[in-house]
C-alpha cells in the first residue's frame, strides 16, 4: 500500500476515535458540590431503581428488615465527597416555615433524603445548616450530632458539653449540627438510653436515625409505627439495630409522623404514605455528576 494511502487510513481512523474520547470526558465530568445551601445536581433518571440509585459519585441501596414488631427501612449510602451530604430548610434560617420531606427533597435534587431534627420546635440547641450557624445556644437536655466538611460524624452527649467547644475550635469545619438524640452508637459502641430523655425513648413509636458506617459511608433508617403490622420501636431497639448493621456513630432524629425516607421524590416507608408531616428541615445526599451535560455526538 502506498505511503499516502496508509496515512489517509490512519488519520481517518483517528478522526473516528476523537469524538468518542470527547464524549467520555463530558459524561464523566465531576466536581465537588459547593458548601452552601444550593441544591445538588439533578440525578440521572436512569440511575434509579426500586431499591436505590447508582452513578459514578453515589451508590444507594435500600433494604427492609423486621425487628420485634416493627418494620425497618434502611438506605445504605456511599458517596465520593463530603459535600454530597447536605441539608435543606423549608424557609430562611430560623423561620418557622415548614414543608413536606418529599417537597424539600425534590427542590434539593436529592437522590435520597431523611427528615432532620425539626429544629424550629425548640428554642435552644446548637444548630448549623450548610455552614450557617442558626443557633449557637447549648441545650443541656439533648445530645448533639456534628458533621464536618469531610462527612464525618462527631457526637457530643448532653453530660459532656465541653466537647462541643473542643470540636468547634479543634480545627474541624462543622458543616451541620443537630440537637436531638439521644446518641445511639459512639465509636462503634451502643450507648445506654437514658431513663429520662425527651421523645418517649422507652415507648413504641415511629423512629428515624442516621449513622456513619465508615469514611463516606452511611445508613439512613426509618421505623414505621402506629400501624397494624408495625408498632414502632423503643430507642433501645433502634440502638441495637444501628450497632448490628455496623454503625460507628449513630444518632436519633425526629420520629413520630416526621419519620420519612424519600428516594427519587417518592416516600419509601408506609407510615408517611398515609400521613406525611410538614417539617422544618431534611438531611439528603446528592450526586455530583451533572447529568444535564450532554455530549455532542457527530451526525452519522
């Protein structure tokens, strides 16, 4: 084959490959999300299934379990960057405005969401959302969950309030703080549930909790209650469960009719399907793959 024909064949083959490389670069374009109150990127609709979601930045798998007389819903979440663990408010910071978890999840482009601590229902307790301090007072009756910008959990019990100053001034950047509890698991060890604590800890009720399994790995849990086939659970049972699934840190969140898990804008647990409560805030996980970026495929 003459040299000229060989060169023409080589450059023609190369021209076919260039669009493919360009397309791959566009489709995998990713960057961490901003540490502010903006929503995440819109998830790829094809990434969802009945049991979770997957793309290059987040993996969600939902399972169910039965403990004693209650139905548990568990979302296992793995992310690539701490900025994907986010919170959203129903109104301006500190306002009394409320909205449903489904609405807040949808407006935030949440892949998976869980109700928060309903912070507006109390007038004390350290409250930080997406780096903004809404309330810096200490509530000596409640435990506190701190989440730093790396996505790591730090739990401060109510009998050890000086640890709040340690974490807040210890070089960590706290992105979110919740005053609710009690602590369920700390450093892999199940915590004793206090005899006297708010939120009816020793009664059967709907519950919600969040736990950290390891770096950038989490479990969201909702327990149905006050139903014919699911009575709810005590916090002792919830702590047992969070420890059993491998949580290194776990924290009780607002339960009752607030307890709601949402995947792709749809409620996962049965209780909230019948009576979804409007709340002040959610915790959610977002993708940082921008699925709206489309490659420009050359015409054939």
